C-alpha cells in the first residue's frame, strides 16, 4: 500500500512539474503583452480542413446541417429491419436497447416512458443522432437517404408521419413533435434568453 501511495505521489509531482514548466514557457512568451497565456502542452496538432469537415456534421433544430436526400417510412421499414431491429425490436418497443416508440401521455405519470414520440422535441435531432451514431456497431455508415428513411420509419412507429410522407431537408424541420413545447428555457442567469 505504501508503494502505491508513493507512486501516486510521484505521479502528482511529475504532473505538477510538467504543468509548471508549461506555464513558465507560456508566461515567457507573452511577458509584457498584458495577456494571460493559455498553457500549451506540446501534444496534438491542428486538424486539417478535410478532417474538420468530416466531424462537423451537427444538425440544428431548424434543419441547418441536414444533407441532401429523402426518404419515407415505407422505404425506412427495410432499413430498420436490416440495421435497427436487432437492438430496438421490430416495432421499436421490444428492445433490448432503448424503446423508440410509445409512451404517449406517460410523461406526467409516475412511470414516464421517454421515447422519440413522447419526449424528443425535434425531428431533426433524431436525424442527427441516427446519422452520427447509428447503427451502434457501424455508426455513420448509412447513406443520407437511408437516414431520412429510418427517421421516417421511427416517426411512423410513433404515429407522427404517414408511411408515404417524404422527409427531406425542407419537410423534416417542419414536423411538430408531440413534446415540442414540453421543455422550459434555461433559468440560469448566465444563459441569455432568446427573443421570440
């Protein structure tokens, strides 16, 4: 036990020494400038524009960032069966992973069921999540059309869209999710309020 304690102490001393050396180096480079330097550690590198483009794939609630493409729930049933059913079940309610459908009207009960249909406020968030993180074992491998189709199918399972409704960059942001107004603005004083 004493050895582990000594090793832990040594680690802290080494880390403190590295931090101090980095801070001294940064301090020398900005002396007299009046700016407080950010510490540098000499690791990593600046990402290339191509690498940044690969990871800059977020989609906002208003649809900014959605890729060109389209899909319907009718087409999405095949995508869901092939790529999603193993984890979420044939109707999105069986699992073994998260339940995607159902739960309507359950949020105010003692046992709320938070699903895409009962809880999520924006359909674009579903598209974004499927695009970047699904399927779990091969994330980001679906085409844009497959993502639109899978999104449409999950929304169809929740009774939000019809099986032939076309989802694309224009129609997806216009979908009104059942819990769109179920969230409150951030009450912290340091978060600016958005004017409507």
